[in-house]
């Protein structure tokens, strides 16, 4: 008898302004990958996004925040490289804090809800 | 000068089993609408879903829980009507609790993150 995988609770927190997502799970992952890999192209590849899509997500974030979250180096020795600004690091850290706070706060109720699922 | 709308934090909590969403924002809204309106068709219309789509969402929920969340009356005086079972009411209530717990727990960090957004 095939056993179903365990049920999980995923908090997908979205920061919306009007119909624009300023920050959400996908954008947070993109920031993290850019910070780690140092280029938008490599980050896009890792996340399975087109370069254009990743670039548009970065633009949306940069436009929505007081200071850009990502800076792209267009020339010089680091041409093509990208890095998170201090605001970019702060936004990513705060977003991950929101996620873990949401998970921690819901543990008790989640345990109650899980009992209603069909046995796995 | 046009002022942007205020940024909001939306917790979109997803209960996943494998790649199946057992319960999430859309399904919770559907349960709520079925409970209020008494038919899947009226609930679908209110939420802008096709009847088939709403029916499939109900089936996914009914299959994933220990007991069905929604019962459909196929004959008799309430033919075509649908109602939430006790488990359906419990699941919806617990899901709404998860949402409000997530919002409450993130208030402080959310206040910090908001300060990074461009002025509205």
C-alpha cells in the first residue's frame, strides 16, 4: 500500500501594494540566490526562471523599496555581476524572520488541523 | 501626485501533501462561500470560478481529509444543495485561526520591513 507523503504547512507570505507583489516567496528566493551566486543570470538559472523574468522581479523590488535591493555592475572588472545592497540583505532577513515567526506561531493549531487529514 | 496604496502583508498558508494543496486561501474561501450560500454553483459564481473548477477543489479537499468537508445533496427537497460537515466547519475555523496567528506573530517584524518600502 502506497503511503502518502506527510502534510506540510507552507506559509507563503506576500507583501502586496495594490496588485503588485513587492516581496514574496519567489522574490525572496531570488534575492537569496543573487546574494549567493553573484549574478542575476546564474540565480535565474538555478531557480528555473528566464533571465528576463528574473530581471523584471528585481526591477519590481528595486522600484518598491526606498533603496534598491540589488545593484547590477554594468562595467569594469565585475561587469555583469550583481549584489545585494544593505537594504537587500535587511529585506531578505526580515522576510525570513516573518516566515519563521508565522511557522512558530501556528504550531499548536497546525497540530489540531493535521488530525483531520486522512491517514498517511 | 498619485499616492500608492498602503502595503499589506498577506499570509497565504498552504497545506500541502506532496504536490497537492489540501487547503489554502482559495479552498478556504470556497468552503466559506459554500457554507454561506448553500450550493457549490453559487459559491463558484461568487468567487469567479467555473463550476467544474469549484467541484474539483471540493473533491480534492474531500479526498484529503478523514471525513468529507462538503456534502452535496443529490436528490430530495434540497437537491443541488451543498453544506459543510462538522469536519468542514472545523477545518475552516482552524485555517482561519492559522491565518490570524500568523498575522499576529509577524506584526513587529512587519513594522520593521515596512520602513524599507518607498514612501506611499
